[in-house]
């Protein structure tokens, strides 16, 4: 989504008003399998956020039970109505901002960790259940007025990007992601000893994608 203007022009704002929160994604990547199983006190590894998500949820929503499973549309591109934003007081958003600013994790992980937690929490913040996986065909039709798609699975429609369980693991198309280990090794942030763990994690990810 390098240019969102065409998306905004096509987006059905009546759908956004009705739903409150609407991810700009339809095909499943972070569904149907739960992406986070929050556990208070869990010792997270480099990529893990089970413990961090649980503690953040408890901080933000102290009266609500911590969900057992969290899933939702990929990433953090979404439309949200005024009413959905105002369902929480402004000091709640200030609290979330302060949590980002003061997150007690290693400095080279702070942005990534806070981003992951919020990526899996935006739909909850704006009123959707913790496990939220709307069918792709319905999503394309109601959100984008694209109603003539052939959808092989509940979470994937032909010709659209993201996950098709019987095709390329990432896009569902014929071409793999153009990511190579060499490309990742050239990123300056991963060349320092201070970021060795981050570098190792990304290189492992790069090799996985490159070999698919």
C-alpha cells in the first residue's frame, strides 16, 4: 500500500460507519489461526509478544479479561469511524502513547515490539472481538464494492494478494517475494553487534522466504 489515494477513493464509507473499524485488508494472512495467545508473565523471545500483549491489555483494559486467542486482519492499515474512536476517552489514547514511549524492552526492539502489540490490538481498541476474521468475499464486496471475485477459501479470493493455503505461502500468486539474504545483510542496522539478534532473526526470515 504505497499509495492510499486510490484506496480511499474506492472505500465504502457507509461500511466503515456501520462497522466502526474496517481493515483495508481482506485476504487472510493473520487468520484463521490465532497469532497471539496472551499469557501474563510469559518470557517472550525476540519475536514473541505473548507476555507483552497480556500486560499491555491488562494495563489498557483492566476491567476486561485477557483474551485467550487474538487474530485479525494483517497489519495496521485501517479505516475507523468517529464514533469508534470516541468510544474510548482521550486519556486512554494518551495512555497507549505513554506505553509506547516508556516500553521497557531493549532499545533495538522497542519499536518492533510495540508495533506488533498494537498491530494485533487495533481492532480490539476500536470495538471488535479479539478473534476477528471476517470472510474475504464479504469483505471485498461490502468494503470495496468488488463483488464478482472467485473465492476458493473463506479467507482468500483469486487474483488478490496475501495468503492462499494451497499456493505460494505469502501471496497466493506465482511469484515469490523479491527478498534475498543478500538484501537483508546489506541493511546497516543489522551490521552492528548491538543488533546481532535482530540481524539473525531477519536473516532467518529472509532465508525462509527466499527458499519458498
